[in-house]
């Protein structure tokens, strides 16, 4: 049973911060706790530049330390409803995640969630939010910088063993997410005026 402040998910799939007593928009009162983590980094580039690099699947594996391949189904452009297929590097288990964009608001935030349960994950979702760093310029020439905030939620299965699995899985994801964001920072800052591929 979730307690106040937990990240929780209703059986209908709706997620929110739990505050008892509360009903979901589907009028259910059945909630499941989700493991939750936030990782952030500041990059010397505008929010729009960073956003475009993150969601440019042609160059994704050039910097992403987690993935060995990444593509959008149907050769579409990133947008709400688009489905991404991302395969982890073999030394990280080689898992293949199929996720759907549920939010795509350039250059502010994008969020994805698993299309359906996979492996030990009953649910998995992540968002990347971008905001300009205060007191910095408005473009690369002015010394602009922006903050990247990566938020991850996951719920494992089977339910009777979910908590131990979630603790291990979340720790691994947090470690790798920090590594990914550092790699993203190096990639962008090493190429002044970087723009996504056309």
C-alpha cells in the first residue's frame, strides 16, 4: 500500500504523486508504488540544442553509453505517440526496450513509457526536462547553459518480489543515467554550435 509522498500508479496506468486518500481519474482507489529517482546535470548549451541532440536517433549511439542501437519505428520523427526501440549494450544485459512517447514538448520536456510489460518490468517510464540556467546567455555565443533533469519511474514483477528487484534495478539505472548524462555533456560541449543531423 503506498504512503503519502510515494510515486504511485493506478491499475489503469495513470501515474502521480500519492496523497491519501485519493482517487484516480478513472475513479479507482487501487494504487501501486513505483520506484522513483531523479538525476540532473548542467550542460554548456541551450535547452533547445540539448533537447535536439537527445532526440536525434541518427546520432544517439554516438554518445549514449547505455545503448548499442536506437531507432524510431516507421522512420518517423520524434513526436507524441512515436515508438522508440532501444537496445542496451551487451555488457549491460542487451535488453531491448520498446517505449512510446507520451509527451513531446520541444524544447521543454519529453517523456516515454513502456509499450507493454517487459522482462522484470511491469512498468517503466522516464522523462527528460530541460530549462535554461539562470544568469547565463541565450545562445551558445553568449555562454548559454541549461539543466537537464532526468526522472525515472519503474515497477517490477512479480509483485511478491518487486521491492528487492526495484532496489537493484533502480540503483543500476541511476549509476548508468549519471554516466549517460556525463557522456551527453562531453559530446555536446566538445562540438561548439552543435546541431542535430538533418
